[in-house]
C-alpha cells in the first residue's frame, strides 16, 4: 500500500421505486487513473452523475430516460439516454438503448450510440444473446456484433460460453480486421 495509487473508484447511488411502477434514480461515480506512460499520459480524475426516470423497472418490459453529466479523461460531456426492453414471448426478449453524447471543447467525439440486444431462451440452462452496437463519430462509423451461446454446466453458477465477435475494440481505436471466436468457462465460488 506504499507509494502512489494506480487507480481508485467510488460509486454512490440512491433509487426510489413507487407503487405506480415509476422509479427515480441518482448515481454518482468518481474515479482516478494515475499516469503510467502506457495507457495514461497524465493523471485523470473522471466523474459521472446520472439522473434517471424509469417505468416498470423491476420487470423485463421497462422504459427509461436518463440525463448524464461528467468528465471523461479531460473532456466534459452531457449525455441523453433512452432505453426500452420488451418481452415478445416467454423465450424471446429484445432491448434497445440509444444515447446522444455531447463533448465540450474542440472534441470531434460527439456521437450517437445505439445498441440492440436479443435474448432467446432454449431452456433454463441453455440460452443465446445477440448484440449489435453502433456509434457515429465525425468521419467514422463503428459497429460491433456479438453472438453468445451459453450453457449452464454446474448449478448454480457454472457456465460455458461460445462467443463470436466482430468489430470489438476500445472506443477511439480502429477495429481489428476480421472476427474472433472463443470459448469462455465461468464458475463463481
């Protein structure tokens, strides 16, 4: 514990769920990233404050609207976000989220971010997820696609995942060429 800390993060939040199925939430996060001459060229103090109104948040069929304000690696930003989940049947559900991010200063990173997820449950232990995400940057459009097939091999918390990805990379970094397929084994003790 001697010396300068590399990073830390503190999250705080409060939420209210009302009998009429509306919810209010406030969340605040502070984090510190120390200069390491690899990822960070200087010390960064990031923060994010989120205020959200939701309807039917405790169920799968919900809708939400959020306003987010903060600082991310030296850039101030505001973000508006809407989300909607919809259960189409007992085994099929979709989620849609869209956000508009406004960075302040000379940043060319103002963008729309859209995400569409699909879930299909073959059984209680075998299910699939599809994710499509796109964001629009000035002069660049980036898309991610991911397909996950999951089987629960050890109850209650042992899973094997078969994953196909294309377009995944850190934001601001050009996506790698080609696609990836891999297997992940997950067990929580």
